[in-house]
């Protein structure tokens, strides 16, 4: 199971890099919503990692300096892989959401959510890219595996 989850984070990392690249190459054409969504996508993975590790989290919708997005993505990837390799994925972790409500989920559930969440938002970003005349990135998992 750990190997499959690592594969999903490699996929996530790969297409986050692609999204950051296409946005960077088309900065004059992308809108504020696109910038907000790529930041949110990266922030969310940082938040889930931090919840598992008991660290300070980013804000859900904070806007990071664009030049730092690649570094944030890479750091998220390394932390997620470290968690997968070194933690019991069935372990339950208590945390609070952004509104302060307490929840408890397994590390696997939290990490899988982070992957799924980023896939969802990359789809939204692709729609916005297309609306702004930019060819979307083919981000389907099967394309990655081919």
C-alpha cells in the first residue's frame, strides 16, 4: 500500500510542477482565480502534512510569492513521502479544520484526501487556463503512467 501511495504523490508532484510551469509561462494571460487555486492546492497539501506532523499550517487561501511555489511543492512532496515511509498509515490523528472543528482520521485517509483534493483543483485550473486561451495540461493519471 505504501508504494502505491508514494506513486500517487509522485503523480501529484509531477503535475503540480507542470501546472506551476504553464502558469509561469503564461502569467500575463492567467487570472487571479488561477493564481488563487494553484496556491490553495499547494497550501492544502502543506496543511495535511502539518496536521499529521503536529506542525504549524499555512492558511487555506494564503497567496504565496509565485517564485516560491516550486519550492513549496517540492517540500510538500518530500514531507508526504517521509510520512508514508515512516508512519503507520492506519494511525488516527486528531486535528482541527480551518474553522476550529475537531476531527480524527487515519493518516492514510488524510494523505489520500490530499492527493484527491489536488487532482480536483488541477482540473479547475485547467478549465480556467482553457477559458483564458491557454492549452490545458493533460493531467489524468493514465497519461502519467503511459
